[in-house]
């Protein structure tokens, strides 16, 4: 399997298949080979349909791209954590033989351990290449490793300059767990967009604020997952590998942390 792509495209809120098709085409043009979906996004079928067509036209091998999918709470609830059939259904309807990453979308405590054990079985079978936890804190990871001896290959968390997740990053780095960040620019909230310091950094490098923040992720060893419906934004967000932020610039962006969260855990996952 090829190295993990440094950037993934997210498909959350992509209800228009034609728009998604143009985004994926542009992504492949720009060398972005990582794609993220979920049953709750309702994009599994459209994503796979577009990818299968594009791979055939471009003569790109399946093993050159990464597709990540999720197990949602209702699937955990319906099977008491023994969710294998939902992965098999997803693979069948997507027309692929394996998933590159499978995430537990939210760590509902009553189903978490059984689901995680099933994830390991799916990985052992080859239907899933990497297993992951989403929306977790360090305590979730520790508890699962302690109780199952199964270490995640990835975690996927909300991470951005207003929520820098230093505890999670430090722990994952020390345990060789890769970190993906969704909402990497925090939906460009005013606290970021209007920040004088970030604007200065942007001017210093002749880059947009989006590009500066994505580069901050990359230099922190994080894989950002960005979502857009604008073609030009795909090109822009890929143009971040020809400059580096200084130590002071990285520290300044770190200093913006407020532990702010867009997706509130107590609403999405009671008991989290």
C-alpha cells in the first residue's frame, strides 16, 4: 500500500453528485488521493461511482488511492457492536474489495469495546487495512488499548487553531498513531479570518489564510481533511508544499487555542 496521502477530501454535506464529481476530478488532477465518507453523509455510493469511473479513465490503480469510511452509532446499536455486515454491505454497494481506513464515528461507550474488537477482526480478514477512532480523547484510546490490546492506526478528530488538541497529538505521536483533522480551518470563523497575526503570516508567505492553516496542520504531523464545493479551493488547498512556517509562526497559531469545538460531544455522543 502507498504512503498515506498528506491531505484528504471530505464529502460531508455533498448532496449534489455533479459538484462532487468536479471536486474529485480536480482533486485527482492536483494529486489528492485520499477521500473520506460515511453512511451518515449519504455519499458512499456517489463517491465510489465517481472514483471508479475516474480511475478507469486515468489508469490509476485502486491501491493508489485511499478511501475511508465510518461505522455510525445506529449500526453499533443495531448489532450491539458486531458490525461486520455493515462493512460488507458498504463494500458491495461501493464496488470495492476493501477500505483503507474504517473509523468508529462516535465512541458510544456501551458499544465501543465490541465494535473495536470487530474492527480488529475486519482488519485481520483484509476487508479493512487500517482501523481508527473518531471524536475521541486520550482517555478513550487508553481505555480501549488497556481493555482489548488493540491499538488504532489512526484517530480522526476536530482540530484547528481554535482547538489544537496538544494532548491527543502528543499521545498519538508517542504511540505511532496517525492523526487526521476534520474541520481543519474551523469553518473560517472570524476569530481566525480576522486575526491580525494570521493575516501577517499570510502576507509574509504570499499565501491565503486557508493555506497557512493547512500548512500548520502538515507541519504538526496532522493529515487535514478539508471539504469544499469550490473548484478553485481544491487547487489552492493543494498549493502548500512550497513553503514552511517558522517556529515563531507555528507557536503563534498554537497560541490561538480556545478549546473551541464546532461539534459538541455531549449532543453527538452522550457520555463521551
